[in-house]
C-alpha cells in the first residue's frame, strides 16, 4: 500500500468516526437527556395531546433513531463516493 493510499484511508476513517460520533451524540441527547433527565421540564409542553417529555421517552427517541439511520446512510454514501470506495 502506498503512502498516499494510507493517508487517504486514514482521512476516510477520520471522517467516518466524526459522522458516527455526531450521530451517537444526537441519539444520546434525545434518548437519555430529553427522555429521562429533563422529562419533567418538557412535560410543560404538549405535542399531539401528550406531554412532550412523555412523547420523547416513547416516540421521539424511536423517530429520531430512524432519522439518524437515514442521515447516516446518506452521509456514508457521500463519503464513500468522495473517497471512491462506493459500490457500483
């Protein structure tokens, strides 16, 4: 493996880790912070007839997780194309 290929591989994995860390941080914030830590403060607001804290604990974390999956796939596809490691 050439030095250029090694540096490119390192850059790819560095960007990959940033994408993963950002997605995990968002998931942690929504599921733990909004669903557990500040649920009482969020319950002061209503969404669809339910307290916002309850919604985050039950539906919000799942909806956020699905959105994070979509954005992760989109961002990784762009990254794969950028470094020419994409399929097909």
